[in-house]
C-alpha cells in the first residue's frame, strides 16, 4: 500500500484517517477539498483541479482523500488501494455536527480563507448536514459497487466500518 485513495461520506473521518495513514506510510497527503475550494468557496475550474491532482498523483507514494468524481479516474488509475470509510449514519452525523459546530464557534479557517458558517446548518441548498444525511446510502452503494466492479480489479478495497478498523489500519505494517 503506497498510493491510497480514502473515500466515504462527508464527516466520516476521511481527512483524519488519510493524515494518519500518510504519516504511517511516510508519503504526502492531499485533501481534495483544499485544492477544490478556492477563496469564497469558489470551485476551482475542472481542468485546473484535474491538473493539480494529476501532478500530485504522479509520485510513487501518496494518500488522497475525497469523493470528487471529476478526478476519480486519475486517482484510482494510479492508486493501489481504496480505503472506504463506511461508518453507521448515526456516527457520521454525530461527528459531522460536532465538527461543524466546533469550526463555526472557533472561526477555524479550512482552506484558502474559507470558514464554515451557519448556512452550512440551516440553508437547505448549502447544508453540509443535510447533504451528508441524504448521501449516506448513495455513498455506501457507490463504493460497494466499485469494490465489486471488475474494472477496479487492480485496486485493493479496504472497508473501514468502525473506529477499531481505522486504528488497525493506521498501525498495521502489513497493509
């Protein structure tokens, strides 16, 4: 395991796991959100986004976290492992709500000057909470199907269904 894609629902712990895994493997880590969201939450143009990801994944070892379909073909064609975080919906929602409220209360900067605001809780079109709730089953189906798809036979899929699974993955030297 040297080139790893970490995927899963919003708030499932992708970045936390990816950071730890990159540290254990001694490879760089890229959080796709950090290069997709430009100042003012403006999306990076697709071609620029793909070019950044292509440059990063050209290396011999890396960990990338995120679900962006715009770059999945690049990441997965170069990856050897997909770590799929598949936690119960209640766990994801609890983590996401706590994380979002903490970031709003502290004014923590995420990427490129962006901060979470109350619209991420209240606005039905912008709510990260609503998005995660509605997308949970879709992400589960997407990655279950991807793991079974012969087109992905070059990838090892590792399903992380609990905190214990994540801890084993980040400390196990035989991955």
